[in-house]
C-alpha cells in the first residue's frame, strides 16, 4: 500500500490536533511555523500559496523531527533559533532569555517617553486591535499564550494577495523634519540593565534614531548574542555592550535619561512555571530570589544615582508583583509619579517612575 501523500493544509490540521493533545498552548500556530521551517517558506502566507503541493519524504522527515521537539515542550523560538520582537528578528541561543511579546510594552512605553509621536504598535497591540476574536489564554511566566489565528482562507487570499503580508510603511516625514527629530533624539542616553539578547536595547536604538544605549549583562555569552543582534539590526554603532553586574557597568560621571530593565523575577521552584520556560531559558535570567524581588531591591537602591533630573525608570514585572515593586520604589527612593502600565491581557506589566527635577 502506497504511503499517504501529505499536503500542507491537512498536515497542519493533523499536527495541531497532536500538539493540542500534548498540552501545547498554541498548537495551530506552532504547526504552521514549524512547517514553514521544514519547507523553507519565508512566512505563513507562502505556506498557504503552496497548499496543493505534496511534501517530499525529506520534507516530511524534517517536519516530524521539529514536531517531536515541540511536543517535548521545547519552545518554537528555541527550535528555530530566532524570535521576532518589535518587528525585528532576534537570534536566540541557550545563553539568553527568549524575547517575550509582553516586553514590547516596556519598549512602547519608553518610546512614548522619548518621543510621544513615535509610538509604535506592538505585536500585542496588533492582536488586541486587529484580532478581537482571538482569545488570550493568559500571560504566564513571561510568555503570552494566545490561540492561533484562523487559517488563511484561500479564496480571500486570492482576492486580496497583500492582505496578510507585512508591507513596509512609506515614511511620511520630509528630510527637514527628520533632521529636526534626529537633532532632538541624539541627546538621549539609555541604560538597559540585564540586556540578555539585546531585544530592548536594539529595538530602542532601531526605532529611535540618534539615541545611544549602554547595555549591560553579567553573561559574556549573552552579550555575544546581543552584539550579533545589534549588528544584524544595523545599530551596533549606537549600542555599547558592557559586561558586569547591575549598575557595576556604569562609569563615574555617567547618567541616563532612561533606565530600562526586564530583570529576573520568578521564584525558583514555583510549580506554575511553564516547561518551556523552566526547561529552556537560562536560570540566571529567570529567578529573582525567594520572593522574586531581589533585583528590584538592588535597582531601587541605586537607580537615583544614575538617572538625570526628570529621568525615567521602567521595569518589567511579573504578574502580581506591582504592589511590592512600587512600594520598594516609594520606600527606598525619591522617585515620583510611580505608576504601572498593563499589558494587552490586562496584567500589570511595567512599573514607571520619574526622577525629580532637583
């Protein structure tokens, strides 16, 4: 009996059913992304344009191996070795935390502070505004889990070939306006504490031309990945990477307009931590002591020393930590206007505090 011939649509459906049985939160999306990898497709649109093309034995074999890894709870970003963040593709290795969609909220808030008119929609915001029927399951342990988008309808794709593609947006500003913006932006200096993959530092440099970023991390291996990501994004000249612990990388006389950080904030041994996080992200980037607050205490004790007057501190936090982190800043610092920003699942995700004018 001849072996069954598989084409993309039924293969994705069968794989999604299998992954769902294994407890994978986004089975259809993961099935599609892994099939794109096995077939060498540039994106999911390419996958569905070849819906009638049978897979070869080699392609099926490659796909099965990828699916086995995902069924074992290895994250898709680890399997692919890359993760998109703020529309920029970042290399991911075992040395770095895989960038999370909710961390885009921190970048978005930083952009609003730097230049309000340059606010950029994040992946989370696009989901919230353009895919209202997609249910957000939850954000847990630094990962946004959403049900996969509905499969692309082939009839709609034929009628609107560009509907699902990511098209570049033509700039609307004139050359003179760009010069003015650049002249204002070059004055800004940012410190990214615990940069990891560099996703925050690189995104801010890429989206805010002229800004300079100092990005610190205690791991040389992580910094090597971050440097590569900065080179790929074309911002290496404006991001300076330094190895050291917390504010230990800052130099005498240095001060910053923004300090941003996504510090380790999980509690080791917490049974609620997802296997994708516990088993594949570096422990150094995950755990913040018995109560998850160790790094916030350190940041609160030193942040004022390194902030300019009217400078701003932005901290990503874990679910349920807003009260404790805001209390630390209130009790240990002179920072004011302490507030919390929610992510697009309604979870308090970023704490913001401002340095007085002095």
